C-alpha cells in the first residue's frame, strides 16, 4: 500500500485513522487470558458474581477489540466500527459493578456501622446505577453505529456521552462514600444515626479487624476504581470533542487511556482476587493468625 493510499484510508476511515493490527491482537490476547482467569477463579472460590461482572467485561472487550482488528484490515467498513464503538463504550461497566460488590463485602467484615449505606443497599443502589449507565451507553452506541447520517450519529454520541457522564458521577459518589467509610473506620467513628451498635460484622463484632489481606484488597480496589475513573474522564472528553475531534482521532490516546486502563483494572482483580483476599477461607485463616499472635 502506498503512502498516499494509506493516508487516504486513514482520512476516510470512521476512526480517522487505521487501527493498529498488532495492538488489537495484543489486547485480544490480554483480555482473553484475564477473562479465562476470572472465570476459573470465580468457580474455584465460589464467587460466581465475578462471572457476570469482571468476566462479562472481558468478553465484551474481546468483541470490541476484535472489531478493531477487523477494521485494521478493512478500515472503511462500517460493521467492525459499529462493533468496536458499542462494545468498548459499555465493556468496563460490569467491572465497575464488581468494585461496588467488593466494597460491600469488605464492609461486612470490618464493620457496616461506619457506612452511610448498608452493604446490601450499597450493592443495590450502585449496581442499579451501573445498569442504567450500561443501558444508556449501549443505546447511544447502537444509535450512533446504525445512524444513516451525521445527525443521527451525533445524537447517538450525545446519548453515550450522557451515559458516560452519569457513570463518572456514580464513580465520584462511590469514591466519596468509600473514603468516608475508611476514615470513620480508622477513627472508630460509627454513624450512630443508623443504629450503629446493632450493626455487626459477619463474626458478630461491631468493629472487625482490617487484616493484611483486607488492606491489600482495599488498595487494589482503590487502584482499580482510579483506573476506571481515568478511563471515564477520557471517554467523556473524547465524545464531547466530537467524531472528528482531535481526541477521538488519536489512536495512542485510545490505546492507553481506554484499552490499557481496563486491562490493568482487570488484571488487578486477577492478582488481588476477592476469592483469595476476602473469601470465607481467607477470613478464617486470617482470624487464626490473629488469635495465634495474641
């Protein structure tokens, strides 16, 4: 392919560039490994909720990057672009839901009395918000991908932008509540208005022990949430900048600020897996160690 032909393809492509074949292959491999690992870990540790969250995120990302790989061979086709834009927009949403569940599980172990919401309502409220964000983003992606003209594509982009902004607000609200929770736990300042004295941990205590494993899980949770926040900020700016804007037309931005952010978030939960660090077996082992050290 000549340089002039390559430049012409890049200009005519809906991406405003020709997606890298090598990067797409690497991403598909990375997401495939992580997804298989999450599925195996979920089955091994009997934490099946990881499959429709972290596992589902990986499956959708694989589909999205498969679309980019297809586009690297046929950059002018609309179908692979439609697959890519829809899947990569919605894919991280289930992974974010896993973060919500994990924080609720940590609360059950070290003390629900320090939270403004019970672990149950924490999961219900934030996971419901996550589903709403997923539906809005998916609807916008579908409209943008199938629009017959630029006006329709722009309408879809605006809907996607609304879903991403909503998700961004949810992440900020979640992070603020999590920060308050850990601060209250550190200073042993329960929320008395919620009848804190009646709220107990899984082993019946008012204040549980923040074991080494739970500390590591908490740091991993903060790191993963930060990565997903960075990704949401990037997608917000990208969509606000328009289909032909400088942000969406830069492949490096997408590869790093979307692709790698989600890869790192997924692998963080592989290496610091909830089944190992907050599972029932992990909790029992930590308690035995604490008793032995007394």
